């Protein structure tokens, strides 16, 4: 099988570093692209970047690498990205996997999904630290505290590695809506993986929807929000189950 693992906001393809070899050693092809303006592509950041460009990033990986039958995996905000990719090129995909990820309805943006009481703090960060178009992080709490205290990445080596690589995300990633118009995309099989140690009411709602909806599989992982970093082998096992 072929896996394409899509990173969320503030991350690059680097975040899949532990998972990628675990899938490859079982004979699968694995691509870990980075979205424009992030990670090793941070030098390309500009204020016109939005979710549409990030969807195009992944569509172009599929097309230019001649991929088909792809298991497309999104984590957190990249659930928005893989939903948009599926709408555009469902014929190149075999399965969608959402790992503690947002599953938007047609016309929804991340900004629509984020609770209204969280938005003022994020807008303030864009204005005061992001030159009006970058969101430097999720909350006022600095990454040095947020990552170990909220995401519970506490291994010292992992923490140093993450803190050196997390970067601001173009605000358009959050503001542009997703389109879900393609009936073929809606027929694709999907899996929702809920990281049960991470409290999040929104992810709980998506998990419940997956439990009771035709066309969905539901799986749980005893992990906090970043299993690719804290529980890579357990996450890889779930992803391999999809290919079996």
C-alpha cells in the first residue's frame, strides 16, 4: 500500500519521522510531505497562503508521484486538508484516516469549528506576534510549556526536537473553508482514531459520529494528542491494520 501522512498546523513532514520507517519496514511506500510555509518550506510562507494551497500541496504530491490507491492520513488540523483532497481526487484514494482530527462539513473552516471563546486569544497572537497573517501557536502559553503540559510530550529528547521545529502557520489555513461536493469522495471508507488520554470535546463528537456511521471504522489509542511522537509503534499498528 501507499501511505501519505499529512502534518497539521505548526508542523512539517518531520513529525512523522518515527512512524514512517515502521510502515516502510512492512513493505509499504510512505510519503510525508510538508505544507507550504511550514517546516523546511517555511521560507515560502506569505500572507496569501490558505487552506486551498495546502490542499493543492497534497493533490500535487499524488499526481506528480503517480500515486493511486492511497491511504491518506491527517492529524488534527490536517483533517481539513485530507477532506479537501478527497473532494478533488477521490479516484486516487482508497481510505481516509483521521487521527484526533477535525472532520469538517461542506463550507466549514477551522475558524468555524474553533470554539468562539478561543478565537480572541488566537487573533491577538496573529496581530501581536504574527505580523497580521501568521498564527505563531495555538494559545498564549509558550510552546515550551504547552507541548509538555497540554500535549504531554515529556521525553526530553522528543521535547527538544519538537521545540526546535514548531513554527507559525499562515492564518489562512484556519480561515478558508473546505468543500465537500463530490459524491465519490463521500463513498470513500474512513477511519477515525481517537487518542483517549487527550480531552477534547470536538474530537469526542467526531469519534461518536464515526462509531455510528456507515462507511466509518472507529479505533482508540491510549495516547495523548501526538501519538506519532509519543506512541509511534501503536499508531503504526493501527495504520497497518487498515492496509491488511
